[in-house]
């Protein structure tokens, strides 16, 4: 019995240094320095563990437990801002997404009336007068009705024109008074005053030949531009 105890003590005495040596080896071996074969493959033990040694090849192998830094994922592409109704206003800020094809729209994508030219030949202005005649009022009432019927917020620029009869300076003032008369009537029909600007161009922008009666008649007009 005593001999057995001596044997056991001797076995422990031999085993202890061996275990310590193995432990020191595990501590001193550098992580990521692996023993490789002639084909550059990492050598593994019977447990499938990568063989790590001080004299090994320095490398990082995820299968061996190394934490390899991975590049950050590429940011997701920005969403494409479409224009489903084709009105020129991106869907992200289109307040009227189902505008009919070809319609003129405001900055919010809501339909507004197109530009309008009111012919001043029918019921012409009296000489040296900017007083609207019944035919002109009817035309402006139609414009106001269309503005109220559209969902958009029309901003109007009313431009007065004359033919070339009379002094140029006088015609400039006359065209401005006629533009103002048209703007005032639109306001009376419920169009917001703050949404209207006026301009007089006199005889400077003819659309027809001032040498003929028919041409001069076409040049006497009020244009309403919308945006």
C-alpha cells in the first residue's frame, strides 16, 4: 500500500512539470502564428485545433478563432425619388400625385391654368381709357373661374400691350393701366391680390404687323402668365 502511494506521488511529481511546461508553452506562443504544411495549409491536431507556435507563420484565420476585422458594409443607396405622374415635381414633395398628363402645375405639383391671352379687340378700350368693356370682363370672369377650379395656387403676372399708334411713352403708360384694370377685376372675382403682379410693355412686344389693321388689333392684348 505504501509502495502504491509512493508510485502515485512520483507520477504526480513527473506530471506536474510537464503540465507546467505545456502551460508556459501555451502562454508564450503568439496568437496567430500557426504551423503550416509545405502546401501552406495550417496544421491541426487530432481535435481539429490549429497548431499555434512561436515559430509559426503569422496570419489571421477566422476558422482558428482569430477575430478578423471586417469592412463596414457599404451604405444603402439613397432611395430614387420618382415622378409617377410625370409633372416634373418629385414624388417626395408632390402634393397632387395624380395630375393629368400635360397639365401645368405649381411648385407643389398641383394643376394650375395655363397662360392666357385676352384679346382686347372685342369691345376695345375707349381712347385714352383703361376701363374694361363687357366682353373683356366676361373673359376675365372665365379666367377667375378656372383658377378657382384648379387645386394649385396660381401666381399671375398680368402684362398689358398696345399697338404702335400714338407716342411710345404714352402707350407704355396705357398698357400698364390696362394691365392694372385686368388685375383689379380678377381680384374682384376672388383671385388673391398677393398672387398678382402687373407689367406694361406698351408697343414693344408686338405679335403681329402694326402696319395693318388686323395686325394692330392682335397687338392690343393682355397676357396672363401663370406659375
